[in-house]
C-alpha cells in the first residue's frame, strides 16, 4: 500500500503530519490508516470532512496521477465533490 505524509487536521498550527496509508481504487482513494508522530492510528478519530481533506491532499500532491481502473482518479479536489451514499 502506498503511504503519504499529510498535514494533521487536528493540529491547528499545521506543524505536525500524519503518515497516511491508502489504496487507489477506481472510485477514489480509500484511507487505510493515519499514524501520528507517536505511531498511533488516528483514522477512526477523524471526522468525514477531515478524511476528505486528507484524500484531497493526497490527490493534489500526487498531481492526480495515481493510476486507477479506467484512467486517473479525481478531476477536481475531493473536498469539492459531493459525498454519495451517505445518509
């Protein structure tokens, strides 16, 4: 699984990072884990908007060139895309 360093959304000063493990899928990016500086997985503590921000950061940093079935992933930042299938 690929890994990418992202800004920690819980750090209001943007001075710490999370090591995010993810999987590129045809429909987007699936976050697997998000480890903080102490090695704890904090993915379950993140709100939906924070997860979407991580997905968007990964896509932007990889220049939207993460290969996926049927072409490249997102055409625009994930944060701007409507969530589908949530109630």
